């Protein structure tokens, strides 16, 4: 099943429904609540019958790949162009997406590592949910439903306990720590909001995954959250491993995360 691109108007559609008409006035959604918890649309081609894993590569910053289609664009015009370029993709189904994550995409030498705690599990299949889960960087309860629930660009393997602790709380910088492990933290930020903070090496990945989700599924990111994510986008720059994962996801879903290809795109959008 290919998820069709939806034309966008100059005004973002209501985030109450990802399928809302393009001319619907934008309202502030509940997605990413602070109180609880795209290279061109890929040329049509068959998804590989043999799984294609993301190869292990050294961690190093890589230069951005600029796309002339986005030259001179910013804010809503850029959002529209990015949406049109990458929103068409193959819906893998949730079980299919999880199988890919645990058997090939994030499986290196038979082991899968939690992006939050660094804990590893040895597996060649979807593990018990009591051991390791699939993290929806954009929570299901905040809009990651349907095809979005299975979109690999925002799904990552996480230790079950860390996954439960994060729940559907927004990301932020923790000041008052209630739980921490391997650089990941849970607690309250300087404004007293309950937030979850990933370790430094995953902060940029989180930011770029959420920028992608917001763009593809027409979901608003609150200003406080967006400010933190843009800081993380600069702090944790795109490395070779993230590019490799983006490449591998394209072989399955037939679309890319353009914010991984060029992280500077996020700075040209004042309001996601």
C-alpha cells in the first residue's frame, strides 16, 4: 500500500486528523502535549524481497546533501515542498516494521541496542515486549496511528523499562532528575514540565525524526518542544550511522527523511 501525498495550503491543516482537508485552519493539537504523556517521492520500485540491513559504519559527522528543489524556500513553502517530496511511502504494517527493526535494520552481529540505555539483546526475531520494545518517537497516543504507527523513520528499539518510563511525555532538558541511565533522563524541566531526555548521541536523531513526522503527517510541534529539538539538531549532528539507516529505510519504505539528508532544513522553518 502506498500512502498518497496530500496537497497542502499556505495554512497547516488541523492536527486533529492527518487526513483533514488542506484548507482547514490550523489549530494547536494535543499531539506532543506538555502535560502528559524526504528526497523526492521515491521512484516507484519493488521493495526488496531479501531484507537489506543498515551496515555498521563509523560514527562521524557527514556533510549535508542539498536538494535544489528546496532552494530559496522557507517556512510553509518549504514544508509543502518537503511533504510533497517524501510523504508517499510504502506502509509496511506495524509487525512488518518491527520485524525489520529487530532482524536487519538495527540488528548488528545478532544484537540490537536500546537507543536510550545502551542495553543490548541478542535476537534474530521480534523479542519479548518484557525485554525490548519499539519506541514511537512521536507517541501513538499523540497521532502515530495507521501508517504512521509503522513508519520506520521515527521507530527505534528501546529497553522495555525505558520505553515505559518515557511513555508519551514530550522530550525536553531534564533539570530535576527522577530517573536516569546511560545519559537518558526523566524528570521535570526548568518550567516544571514532565519531560524525557535522550542521551546526547540520540538527541539529534530524535529531533530529525520529529521534524520528519510533523512534516509528513501534518502535526504541530509546540514552541517549547521545537526550541529544544532545534538545539539538539545542532548539538548532535548527522553521522554516518544515521545516514546509513536512512538509506536502508528507503529500501523498505521508498522514502527518505530529508532532515537527515540536510539537517539545516529545520532552521529554515520557523514553526513546525
